[in-house]
C-alpha cells in the first residue's frame, strides 16, 4: 500500500463520518419539529339532540326548559396523552348563560379522539316572544378544557382546548340544526 492510498482511505472515512453526522442531525431536527411539538387539543360538540322540551308563555315573556344530550369530543393530535381536569362548558342565549355542563376529568390517548355524552338542562326565563314566534332558538356554547400533555413520560406541557359552537333549535320539530364549532 502506498502512502497516497492511506490518505485517500482517511479522507473517505472522514467523508462517511461527516455524512452520518449530517444525516443524524437532519433526523433529530425532523423529530424535534414534528413529534416533540406540543399542540392544543380540539374540543367540539360532535352531535346534539333535544331529550325533553317545555315552554311557558306569560304575557310578554317566555320561559323554556329543555334537556339536551350532547356528544363532546376531545381530539388529541399530540404524540403523548392529554390528561385534563374537571371543566365546565356554558350554554348561552344572547350572551347570557342558560345552562352549564361539567366535563369530568379524564385522559385522551395519543393521536386519538375521546368521545363522551353529557346531559345538560337549559332553563331560560324572560325570552322575548319574537324568538319563540320565529320558531328558531339560537344558542351558543363556550368552554375551556385544561390539562397537561405528557410526551414520553419526560416532557409535560400545560395546554388547553377552547370550544366555541353555535347552533339553532327548531322549536316546531325539536331538532338541533346548523351545529357549527370553531
């Protein structure tokens, strides 16, 4: 073996080591930017139905009492599970709270959607007669589910998912219509 061949082998070896280091750095960078990025969960109403409904018309005001059954979903897009605390979601009519539901604490597995049903009583007094006469009652909901995302049992980040949904109840058919969540 000549002196020139040894230098060429050393250069080849150095080139392989440098290529390996660049490759490993790219893999670590991709891993850190995708898997290790912690996102907020998405909280939504998936479906909703009116279980019971009653109304009372008195002079210029109307009171409505109803029970809604709502399917709430918590979508966890992280690579670690999301543990959340007890939370409340409010049902609003023209910005005034008419009902409240409690989301019990729980856990949404990694890259999964947790679904559960919740009943809520909606009671409203003093609605204007125009809302009832129109045959459509417009409601909305607001809420926040807070907890921690656990990545690989080492990294824990506080995150919260907010819900904002709007829908209408057709008073003639007692059906929920136009359910839209942001």
